[in-house]
C-alpha cells in the first residue's frame, strides 16, 4: 500500500558561498576542502566526502547534515526547502527602516529590554555586569586587550584597520554569527527614520525609538552610562553604545551611539576604547 509521509522538521546548519567568505567556509567545514581558481578569483569550493568530491559554485549553500556530513545545494532548491531559524535569544524588531535593518530588542547579556546587560571594551567580546565592574574588571588602558606598553596593537595607524573584525565583534560572537555591532550609518538611520523620546518610568530611564509606520514596533535603549575604572558613570543620564568603527579623528577612540536625557543625539561621538559600553546588535541579512 502506498502511504503519504511528511519530512521531519529537522534543523540544519548551512552557509552560503559568496566567493569572498572562504575563511568562514573553512571554519564551518573544518578545512576538509580545496578550492578551484581562475586567475586571482576563487570560483568553486570542493568538499571532500566519503562519497567523493562535491563542488559548490558561488551562490550555492553548503549544508551540514544531521550526521555531520557536508554537501552543496543550489540556492533555489535551498530557499524552497528551508526557512531560517531566527535566534530566539535575541528577538529582532522591524522599525520600517529604508535599509530593512532589524535591531535586536535588548542589549547583549540583558535579561530584558530595560536591562543594561554587559559592558564591553571596544573590540573585546567578554562583557561584565554592573556588579562585576570593579570586582572582576577595571576599565582602563592597563586592562585593554589591544594595548601593550602604551601602544595600540590592533586597529591602529600601522594596520589601518578601522572596522571591527568579526572575531572582535561582541554582537557577532554572542549571537553565533547572527548579529553585528551596528555601523554609524545604521545609527543615523535609526535616529532619522523613527520617532524617539527619552522616558522615565517604573522600568527605568531609557530612549525609546518607535517605528513611524507601526507604533507597536519599538526598541528601548537604557540610559546605561559607561564603565570607567571601577565605576559605572552617569547611568540614567545618557546612553553610550559601541558602534563598529573607530572614531574618525583618533584611533584611541571607538565610535558610539550617544544620547542624553534631553533627547540630544551626537552624530559624531567617541569614547576611549578602554571604557566599557553596552552593545546592541543588528541582524545580519
């Protein structure tokens, strides 16, 4: 007798080969691959399996199956077969922004949207709660991972790096590659295309950004202040949130999303990289 069956909804992991993310592919497949090049361009990724070599062209997805096996899949088939599993730890809000950027509902390490979460130095992926500041971590240059003997060892004039690598991005690491720390352009878009107000109520003091097209969609940024030495400074007065790039005029500074209780936003602000600020992620799309 012929019977009907429904495929079990088993989650898989996958990555799309875009021609420029070889390091991510190697990390995902555990180096069991070779590449095929034409001139200076890498055209194909060849996955070595027990069943033989399988070739992934640019645009193809590489899937990790339920038994740990890897195989390529054409994008049209992949998109018809699979839906992305959104990380439930960090919910995302559609504010109707022109770019389509989705902002995380809460800070990295926060229990709720009103919680400040963890404080990070710029470029560090280890964060600290309010209670740990001063006990487990002093926020100064002596305790900054990218400074030795009074010199910056990364993101400096020598390496010319101005934007955080993925491995130094607290949002990327905390979300297992789902989010990034926002750019200054994404911060500017957030300010320009939402309604915003500084609120003081039973939940605390915070800036609320509300969609102009759907008032039920909003994100809350607690007025978290910043960590310096062993203290949290100016909590409740303003918010300082790390952005992904250096402050343009001085590599000692990282760019920040800044606001205060008067509703003022600074479009060109920075903090010393050794200070501690919260991190709010945006979904990678």
